């Protein structure tokens, strides 16, 4: 019995040593993976990436009401508020300077629409593309590039 007890102790110590070695190897591997490869990790630490936040530029167009083209239900109205997201200050200045013409182009475009043409989300996306195309036509000669990134409907009611 004393012999088997001594063998059990040796086996127990052997298992403890193996667990310690395995844990050390796992900790070392984890440390190496987390710290990255030598040079790549140092290069990234030396050159931190800074993401420069550029504030978006919007041109607000005051909400307006327009008579839509007659349909099966008679005369209908559209009340719309639009904001234009532009790429630069030059585009913002150009649109602001020519706001009466911008509003006129929008009224002409929208007055030709029927209420059924403005019902679904896809119809509104298509309308946003048409608004963008209508406004990108030159307002003055020569006109610098007008960079409209997005047309946003801030208010949209069809009655």
C-alpha cells in the first residue's frame, strides 16, 4: 500500500507540473497573438491612425406647397421640405445664391407629378434622383461643378 501511495504522489506531481507547463505555453501563445508580430505591432504603435471627421454640409430649402397634377381623385397638394447634402462650400454657396431658381426648378418638377407617383419609398428615391438631376443643370455660365451628394426629404405630406 505504501508503494501505491508513493506512485500516486509522483503521478499527482507529474500532472501538476504538466498543467503548469501547459498553462504557461498557452499564456505565452496568447500574449504573442495579442501583441502581433514584432515589427508590425511597433509600426502600428508608432503611427496611430487618426480619422479626421469632416462635418457634413447641408443646404436647407424652406418647406413649400405645390399643386400636383390632377389624378382620379382630383386636385392634390404636396407639402415638402428638402435638404441637400453637398460636398463642399462652393456648392453650398452656389445653391444659396441661386435659391429662387432652385425653388422654381423644384416646383416645376413636382407640379408635374401625380400623388400616385409619390406613394412608395422607391418613388421617393426616384424623385430624389430627379431633384438631383434638375439641380445639377447649370444655373450660370460658366458654372463650377455642383456636387450634390444626397437629397433628403425632411417633410413630405401628400393631401
